C-alpha cells in the first residue's frame, strides 16, 4: 500500500517517464497534468516534495483518495495521451 501519489512539476521529466519503454512495455504512455489550487475548499491534500527533501526534484506528493476531476483527454503528436485533471474539494 502506498499512501501517496508522486508527481513532478518538471514536464520534460514526466514525458521521459511516460516514454520509458522498459516501464510501459506494450502499454500506452499517459501524461497527467494536474491543476491543484492549494487553497481550494480549505483542504491540503498535497505537499511539495522540495519542502521535505534535501535535493531539488520538483516532486509533489498527493494523498491517496485525493479527488481529481478529468477536464480533457488528448493524444499529442508524440502519441502520448495527455489527461488534464483538476483538484476538487469535497463539495464538488
């Protein structure tokens, strides 16, 4: 069980992970873009990893169960499926 979803603010690094053939084997590469307002509804379901790490990897940790709404799904020219997500409050 992993209580956190690890993400990065570095889009190029995310694309490298998505295109890593050893990790995806015959699967479809997917790049999630998450818009997360830290003041939405008084909740704080994520933290910047740079606040807790000694190195500068722009990691963001989302708590398990974080509510995300799908805004769009698009296949780019490089054949990566890009899914736009938005952080939701419990009231959404």
